[in-house]
């Protein structure tokens, strides 16, 4: 009986490890955004929840780099980030998407220029939906609890 319980526990542990391992894979933006484009509102909400803060690989051509501040009214904290926006890319005949990559330190964006190709693996913050387009927000770097709070604003 004891041996049987150990085997069952071991099988359960293996299953738990196998399931959690699949979430560690980097999500590729092209496949993800096409699925998001075709999803219903309910499916999109589920994808938002499932993929929030997961590592996603994004690429594009830089459109601009700007300073971007977030103010938390509750805690009276202002944090400065640097936002790199990519040019819009077509998903389908009707929709396109652009990526906004956020950095905390200026040194990461100093050598970036308009028209330059960029590829980044970062944490998916959110997807902003507007008619005909999506803005994918990604955080490049180590995402802290304070950063998560600030991007919830």
C-alpha cells in the first residue's frame, strides 16, 4: 500500500512538473497575435489571463523611442520608463498590430534608432485593442512587483 501511494504521488508530481514546464516556453508573437485576432471576446479575455507576464518574443522595425511616465495616485509614486514603439505589421486584411517595448533604464534605449530592426524577449504586459489594430505591450528586463502595479494603472 505504501509503495502504491509513492508511485501515485510520483506520477502526480511528474504531471505537475510536465504541465508547468509548458508555460516556460517563449511565446512567439506571430502565432500568438493571429490566434488573438481570430478569438472571440471571451477567448481573448482568457488569453489575456493565461499569458500575462509570460515571456513573449517580439520583433519589428522601430518607429520611435520616447520617455514614458506612469503615476500611481494611490501611493503617490511616479516612475519613468522608456517606450520603444514598432511600426504596425499586418495580421490580416482587416487588422494590424504594433509592439510597445518598455525599458526601465535609459542605457537600454540610447543606441536604438528609427528604422532599426529589433527583437526582444520580454514579459507580456497587456494587449490594447482598438478597431482594426492591437498594441502589444512588452516589458524588457526583470519585471518587479512595483512594475506590475505601475502597468495596471
